[in-house]
C-alpha cells in the first residue's frame, strides 16, 4: 500500500473515466424529460466528484491527512492504494483491488447496470404502447431504475469512499425516493385502478417473493 509514485493530478484519467461511465449510464437510462435529466444529472455529479478524488485531487485524503498519518505511520498518502480507505481503515494487507469489499463492489456496479438496462427496455416498450410497465424487473419492483442507480452508487462507495460522495449518497437516495413517489402519483392518475392493483402487489424498492403480474396492462 506504499507505492512511491504519486497517483494524483491525472486529469486526463478524470475526464476519460467520468465520460466513459456517464455515457455508459446514459445509453441505459435515456433521459426523456426534466425529471429524468435531474436524476441523471445528480448521478453524473456523483461520478465527477468520485473520479476527481480518485485521480485528480485527493480532497478526502488531504482533509484526513493528519489523522491518517498519526494512526497509520509510514503510510504514503499519495499512493493510489491509500485512497482505498476501507482497506486502510480495516487494516487489510495486499492489493486493495482484491479485497472483499472491492470485489463486492463489482457485483453492485455490474448488477446495477444490468438492472438499469433491463428496466429501460421494458419501460421504453410500455411507453411506446401507452401501457403500464409491469413485466421484467417491473414485475418485482415498481422502481427498478432508481434501485439500479442506487446499487451503482453504493458499489462505487465500496471501492473508493470520499467525504463528498458519502455526503451526496443519502441526498441522492432521498431524491430518487421523491422522484419515485411523484411518478407513482402520475401513474395512478393515468392508469387508475390498474396501477393501484399493481402497486398493491409489487413492492417499490425491495423485492420479495415474486408476484404474478399480468403483462401489458392497458
């Protein structure tokens, strides 16, 4: 965890990584209105903050440098591995990219993008046919797209926690919950009893035992 070469000031990597993940997420999320753009914009801001600290300027390491230096004497705070704060704080040795939390983060991030992609396909088809999205991921969750974004954000926090992203995470989750509630009111106004029955049998954010939900509810 004590590499000699500083791993920051790499602004090209900040730009490339941020652009890659934002474009990748955009290809799945496909914002269509102001509400979609707000949720996607907040997600993008999280990525900018994350990769800025990962490769640009380590604000969290800088702010905690005194405490980290006294608690972990000899640590090279400018080494990239030191930015994996969970490994440092938990005292794990070896490559932090192979730590249990880092490996778990891949499952959250990968699973989040897969869920986002599957949810978008169902929602897009339902909107084209002016029907209620109730199949695929929507047969198990009413808001799989927001769950997907949350999983991705949580995965990144497991990889590289920073003070700013830890602060942003609960704010973003609250924003997604509020957006979901607004969408529910709109869906209830549009689909009436069909959506009320759907909402009564399918949970919003935490899946339970699969329910039998009719596809293509008009």
